[in-house]
C-alpha cells in the first residue's frame, strides 16, 4: 500500500510542474491535481481526492459523504 505521504509528495510535485493530473502509483488511475480542480472554478461534487473547495461547498455540490478527503489547507 502506498502511503498518504508519498501520494501527497507525488501530488505536490505534479502541482509544482503545473500538471493537471498524475497517475496513482497503486491503482494506475488518473487523479486530478488541486491546481487543475481550482482552475475549473467549481466543485463537481464527485469526491475528488484533492478537491480544493471547502467542505460546505463540496457537500452542496453533492460530494458523497463516504468520499475520503485528502484536502490540504493552505
């Protein structure tokens, strides 16, 4: 299992490069960066791993209650 810290380092490196996404090393799935999600200017409510929006905004957009949040506060 890949640690949360490693995932966050991969995410931060992708964000620093201005990448819109990265490949999750454990699942091989495409994961959107907070940088990209913020540029979209809205929360889609699907439970994105790095959603930059406040929990209240995510809930209003329909984020599933069981979706884990990896949100990093700035």
